[in-house]
């Protein structure tokens, strides 16, 4: 709740405490511990502390792959989160392949129009746009918007995000 309210100064210590306690009680590889590690990495990223976020996301992804398997939805979310952290750090060379891998796996495991796959597709299109590859970004945004409009409620926030991204990219 603190993070959602933008109060990272109170959220981060609670995430750190929760992670430490889960590691102590449940072990470092328990799924709940992995979720706590992912949450803490996300808070670090939101605070702009990519130096702490990226290694934590990398560790979480490696552990998720080992414990849950490469196809598990939590593993796919971890991979997408790590790609986002790389993108935030300006490392599109590492972000784009991770986004591509995550999208392919989410489509295969969850289906092409699952909300998580739609989110991954938007994230990948944004990374292409950031890399200046509008020839790949625009069609991907168009496909994502069409999928969102088919499967999500008209008021779903992802529709507005994708529409805004598409309009911005077309006008670039």
C-alpha cells in the first residue's frame, strides 16, 4: 500500500524486512520468498535504484527458473521485470531479447491474447520504439491494441496505455 501511494521510504524497509523473514522462515527458494524478492526489486526500481534492483531481479529470475521452471507464470513475470529494469538502465541490448523471449513464452504458455501476453507485447513494442525501430514497434502496438480491445473490458487501463503509445509512435 505504501508503494502504491508513492511512499517508497516506508515501503522499502517493509519489503526488506519481509524478505529477510521469509528467507529465515521459509528458505531462500520458497515461492513466497521469490515473490518477496521480486517485490523488493520492483520497489528499488521505482525508487530509481537500479544498482540494487537489477541484481535482485537477476537472482530472482535464476531462482524462479530453477525452482518453478521456465514456463511458470511467476518465472515469466520475473523475466519481464528484469527486461524492464534493463530498459530503465538504458540497456536495450539486454532488454529486447528478454522481452522477445518472454512474449514468445507467454504466448505459448498462456495464449496470444492473455493479459500477461498483451502486456509483454506492449513492453516489447515500447523497447523497439526506444531503440528507434518504429518499423517493428508500430505493427506490434497495432496488434496489441486489437488484442486488448477484443479481450479486455473497454475501461481497462492497458487499452489506454497501448493506444497512447501507438499514437505517439505514429506521430514520431
